[in-house]
């Protein structure tokens, strides 16, 4: 499978490329960076192929799937070109407004798009466990603590918002509060603390100590996305699609 990575010099993109290097199922065909990126013109050696880092999305014309792990602004600016290319698209960036999400959903009428704030399989199962508990409990307060590296821009994280939505879908009587920490090089940690006035605490925690777990989820999504109809998909949709 031929892949094009937009935002190819970032942390997550680096993990994806490392996994491609260890697999016979994928080929890095295009590596796209923003204008002004100091690494434009460099070459990435991947599976014995040398791929030049460019700013030209036309380099993605022969790709089977595009993976956008750049920034929110970059993704929105590229939507027009994505419509022209009509390639299955994975969006792994966050921070979109409701209006911007509607624009992406409209674009997905032309080709399949998977958009998720988190591509960890276990995180998706973690959210399902939190949702199931929320449906059963009489507890009225839930605090979500999310921790990420100091350079993460969106606060709260997209994953924390996913967790909040899941809790409220299950039980609208629960008051949900989000607390965000940006420090060091934390890959991603989310804790949900349910409390009541009778001295009980129920705690759910998911920690990712290695970004490769997100890269693995993205590559699994790439394999499945080409077989799906046009439309917008979550990572959960991908996992449940057998």
C-alpha cells in the first residue's frame, strides 16, 4: 500500500515511518511538510526507497491513502487539494471547531475519511468501559485529568473531549470537569475520577508510554479505509468494521 504523509517531520509521523520501515505491507510514496520547514529537500530512506520531503501535495497523486498528522490549520488549508486528489484520508490532528468538522464531513462525501483524536486501540476500549460505568452509576461528578507534552497546543485534548462526550451520552446527570496539564514529553495520559459524597472513588486510567501505539492504529486504519464507502468514520468505526 502506497502512503503519503502530510506533516512528515512531526513526532507521530516519525513513528509511522519507523513502522513502515519494519513492514512489507506499506510503502512511503510521498512526504509532505509545510512551507518554510527546514527539512524540505531532505530525503527519507524508507524500505530501501529514498523519498524527498516536499511541500507539493501533487506528489500524493499515486498514493493509495493519505495520512494528515500536521496541524489543524494545515489540514483545513489542504482540504481543497484533498477534494481534487480524492484519496482515502486519515486525519490525526485535533482542535477543529464544530463548523470545521462539518466542512470535513462534507468533503467525506467524495471519498472515505477517518478522523480521530486518538488512534490507540486500547484507548477506544477504555472509553467504552468508562461509558458503560457511566450508564450504571448514580455518581454525579466526574473529573477528567489529561496530561500531554509541553508542545501540545489544543487544551483540552481531543481525547478528553471524546471521553466527556461518551460519559454524557451514557448519563446526562453526571457533571463532567476537565483538567489539563502540559509538561515534559508526556505521550498521553487520561484519568477519569468518579466521586460521590459517601467516600467512594472509582478511577479509570489509560497511559501511552510510546507513540508507536498511535502509529499502529493509523496504519491499521489505512488498510481498512480503502475498502469502505465514501463518508466520515471514527477510529472506533474502523475497529468494529470486520
